C-alpha cells in the first residue's frame, strides 16, 4: 500500500470542508449535540511507532494532527475534563490474532511505544491496550463511568482501525461518540474517508477540531 501525505497545513481547510460535506451526505443532521461538560477526550496511539518518520509504521499525515490534538487537550484541561491517552502494545498471547495479522511487535519497554513528546501526555490518564478497541481488556469503561462521562471525542491514529473500532464500541456501550476529522489520521485519504462515511451513517458524529474549540465553556 502506498502511503499518502493527504493532510497538510496548506490544504487543511479544503480537506476538512470536503470530509464534513461527505459526512453530511450520509446523515444530514447531527444525532448528538456536543456538550464538553459531559465529555472525555481519547488520544489514541499517538506513539513514536506511528509519528516518527524513521519508523516503518510511520503515518505521513500524523504530524498534521498533532497541533489540533494539542489545542483540544488545552481546552479539555481548562474545563477539567478527563483525557485518556492510549499506547498500543503487542499482546504476549501466542495465538493472538493481532500478532498473527500484522506480524509486527510493539514492546511496552521500547522507545517506539512512547507517546510523542509533542503532546502533553502527563496531563491525562494513560492506558495500555493490545487490540484495536481501547475498551477491550482495559479499565477504560470503568474510568468513564466513574467520571460520569456521556460523550467521547476520538482523536489519534489509525482512523480506520483503532479509532473507528473504539468509536463503534463506545456507541455500543452507550457513550455518544464524536470523530474529529482533522485530529485523526491513517495511511491514505481513502481509508480516512471510509471511516468518516461509516461513522456518519451508523455510529457517531463527525466534526472538526474548530467546532470543539469554539464550543462555549
């Protein structure tokens, strides 16, 4: 698969407008109304494994989503809302399908599994996950329920794998999910757009980082 740098500072507005238009074709109205006082922010797998250009798993557009994620984090900190950072680590289960599928390994102790220093991960809760879903075999749902969370904002990588799977599962568990189109990224725009279309049709609301930042405190 040929990776693409499909989101840049110069084309950001154009791409966001296009993505949101595509989302509205499938669902003309937003099924959930954003309320940051009831929301938690997920920052999924923004690890050096995906953000470092020297890594074979590098996502070219990942660098373009760091700034909007950082701005959303600052907003959530000001509102004293929960922020959850995930780190994807390869399971030690011998017959784990994730390991068989990707034939790749991210060690919990390896530097590549660290969250990029460009994001203030010390300002949130960190959890380790082994699967696409951040809910599977983690304390995430308990954290959300303890904090009486009703809505979740999805940011990070990869759009069509961990972001989409986590969003779908949030929906199935009764949390209203929001997919931030310019604060999520994957290897190609086609894959990213596929998630936007699927989410809009059946699972959540697509919105831009600016919509979150402009939300009244």
